[in-house]
């Protein structure tokens, strides 16, 4: 059968010498110019590109005769006389010489050129398919990313649309928020667009300009508030007291840096042993979150920092911003100054160190967020430092009483500052005195003189701008930003906002109690026995003050859009009849931050006594 098989068959002995070849093999090799004669060897048969391969023959003999493998195969190629490439598969099996009965090796040679070429083509096709699959995966990833972005954008637009609809469809007060300046600008815009205003509009604008009224405050705000169908009498009175110059004030809501802070305090000659327990992972994580989150909970930071949220966060942000190096600040004195500022915040339910830290954190976000104040082109290092310090000091030594109370009682502060923003003047003046304290101040002694003057001027302007009576007079972007940050709890997560609302209400009720004890007329919304507290005024305050402020800010700096979104959600909560704030009884539990608690960063300091005129109240 082997003799007449079309498959080329050979038989070799253990020495690799030919014993037999069938007719097909003899004819095939003769065509290639090779005579299958006696003495033909396996080495002559196994050729690659016309070159004999003795090592291939030796490997085959070893596999079949020595290792006694059941089979052995090898594929070799060579060029034919026509120049074509031919691939041959040689297969070997153990056999027996039929003549001498000695071990032999049967070898077959199969032309696998077609299969080999097909395999190469298939491999190339496979590689092409793999490349296409890879490209498709990349395109799919890109499409998925685009889809995710579009979905997020769609969700954000839906939220904004829903908020806009809620605001549009909500029952509104009948207030006209336009100021004389707004009305005049509107008239001029109409002229520029080719429209002719009515004679009545022109005369009204002229009269407004000649009236001597505040050009930035809404026209006849007091009358509007008292005749608004959407506001009760006590709420209208409270809003009028809050926003108008007459009638008093109504002070409404207004290495790793942490390690450097601890090291700076430890290096001070006046500091004692400083514990580093508050530098635990949780504290480090919280200040990192504070850098970027519009949903930050400052109460958690107060707890993690052992009631030192302000000094910890302020030092962290100043250090992270590189201001210490850029402005040549004394790091150890800066840390001590921040500690003294924090120690100056008493345990008021609302106007305390946690509130100052919250305002600082919100101010930081307004400065550093994408499309925020940081992209306004006015962000010099001294400007940023001024903003941080103004936020930290803006309620320094606050007595927990309003400007209106101080003015009505002829307190020494009101007398000292001629009834003009007495609290705000006191905050910035006292803080500046601390800055020049020999033991803890003078951290800025190496600053350029011009920078020192610029910082002082900026801090004064920013802090005085937090007086709600100045609300409609703010033109400086940073003053507007600090005012927004001072009202930042209105744009906090709802649970944080409600907690701050309870704190402010508690502080107001405390003042109402003092006014009752003194036989004074109790300020609007401060009588715990005859009103629902400030929760009753939330809708009006949002509509008249907060939402317009946050809306204008978001238009100018889109990076502050989260503030507007959070504020809108909180406004909706109150507008839809949110649960009344609890705890009507006298309470000093809400957010009390006693100055005498031991803290890991606190140093023994003696805070200047509160003026007698305030201590008596």
C-alpha cells in the first residue's frame, strides 16, 4: 500500500540512511533534480531554502529511535525552480525494516503550501480584526464618555429647568426688586435698541435720580415690604429692619498644611505641648473635602478638630494656596494669630467659630472653583489672603446681638462707631489689633508695604460689606462674594441649613428674652412666645435677598452655580411648608463652641474683655 500511495513515503534506518522510497516520492524528487538513489540520507531530504539541515535529521532520529516518541513532525520551506515558495510537512513514525527486521523510521512528505498560505492570511485577517476591534472599543469608550457627559448635562439642565419652573410658578411677593440704577439702565438699553421709552418712564427715572435715594436699593423698599401681599406684618418689619439704613440693623446670616500648622504652633515660644491626635485621618480627609465640596458639613470639621474648625481650615487653605511663601508670611505667627481669632469667637448659637469656618470654606470655593472669581483676572496673592482673613475675622468677638439692639440701647460700640455698622467695624478693628499683637500677630511683617496697605483696605471693605444694610450698595466682586459666603448656609445641604436656621433662631430668641427683661419692644421674629421664629421669614428672605444674590453671582461666575441650585432646593422646602424648626424653649445647646474647652491646637491666651457696654446686655 505504501508503495503505490500518492503520499511521498520514505523509510530510513537508525543511521538516517534510506532503505526504501515509494514511486510517488521518487518521481517528485526527480522533478526537483534530486535522485533517490542508494546512499540517500535523511539529511539530504530535510532542506530549508535548499540548505541541508543535519540538526533536523539528528533531532528526528533522536525522537523516534532514542526517545521512542509515537511521532515527530517538522515543516520546512524552500524555493522551487520556478521561484515559488513551497512548504513541506515531514511526519515521522517508528517502523520496522521488513527485510532485516531492524528498527526503522517511516517518513512522509506532504505539500502544505496552500494550508500555510491560508494560515498566514488567516493570521493577518485575525490581526486586522483585532485592530478593528480595538479601534471600535476606543470609539465605544469615547461614545460612552460623550453619552455620560450628555446625560450629566441633561440631568443638570433638567434640574435647572425644574428649579426655574418652581421659581416661576411659585407664589411671589408683589415686590419690585429694581433699583433706580436698574430702571435707568433699562431705559438706556431700550434707547440703544431703538425703542422710544414713554414720557412717564423718562420722568420717573429723572425723579428717581434727583430724589437722593439709594441708587442701588429697590425703589420704596419699605413701602413695598409693608404692602406686599406675600409677607406678614412681622416678616415685612423684620425685612425692612434688616435691609434699610433707618430703623437699626438685623444682622442675618452672614508639607501637608495641617502638619505645618501643628509644627508652627509647636515652634512658638508661647505655645504649650500640642497634641497631634486631631491630625488623624478623618481631619485630613475633611479639610481635603472642604477644598472642593459645595455640600461640606462644617459641624463634622468642628467635631474632628476638637472645636478648632476655623484655625485648622484657615491655616490649611492659606498654606495650600502657597500664600505663606509668596507673601513671606511668618508661619508660626500666622498659626498663633488664627488661634487668637478663633478664641475670640464666643459660644453664640450662631455667630461662632463654626459659622466663621463655614463662611471661609464657601469663600474659598467661590475663589477657586472653575469659572469662579479666580478666573476674573484680579486674583493677586494679597487679594486671596485678604479674602481668607476677612472671612475668618468677619464676626470676630460677636456678642450675639444685632446692630439694631446696640443702637437702640446706645451701647458703647454704637456710640464709638456713630451707629454706623458698629458690629462690623468692631469685628475688623479688633481683628486688626490682634494682627499687631506682639505675641501672636505681625505674621505679615515681611510683606511689602504696598501689600500690607492693600490687605488692610480690602479686609475693611469686605467685612463692612457683610452688614445687611449695605446689601444693595455692594459693587466690589469680592464684597459680593463674601456676602454670599456669609449667607452660605442658605445654600448648604438641607440638613446643614436647617441646623444653622435653628442656631440663628436660638440666638434671636435669646436677644428677644433680653429685650423682654429690659422692657424694650421685642424685635420682629425674636419673641419666642408670640411668633414662629425666623422660619416664618425664610421664603421672603430667599425671594428678596438670597436667590437674587446667588442668581446674579452665578450669571457672573458660572462656577458658583451649585450655590444657586442648593439655595433653590432649600427655598422650595420652605415654600412648600417645610417642618417648623423645633426647640422653642430657651436653649444654648445649638452649636455651642465654648472657648474654654481644651483643644489640640489651643494655646493659653487672654482674650481682650468684651466692652462693658456689651457685657451688661
